[in-house]
C-alpha cells in the first residue's frame, strides 16, 4: 500500500471517530477529497497546513490528534 493510500486509511479512521468535532471533520474530509482526486493540483504542503491547523483544535482528543499527526507524517514523506 502506498503512502497516499495509508494516509487515506488513517483519515477514514479519524472520520469514524465520534469524538472528533464537526469543524475538524470537515477540514479532514476536504483533505481526503484532494488526496483521492489524482487530477487535483493542490500542493501537499497546503494539505499539511490544513491538517496542522485542525490538530490544534482544543476540543480534539489526544487520540485523534495523534492520528492527524500520523497523516501529516505520511504526507511529508510524499512532499520530499
């Protein structure tokens, strides 16, 4: 499984977590849509920025925050 597929799988885990606030879920859903659309020319660094901002939400659980960081880590591998 490639890094993009692993990132998408991690994102799906986050979206299925009922403890994640709606505003964070919407940011994460947009990120997943961009990753799934291969024709999309959004830069990986932009997606990393969106996820980083989402991870700073004070209402986010530690578990979900760690999962977001895992996704960011996968995306940073793609950005090299």
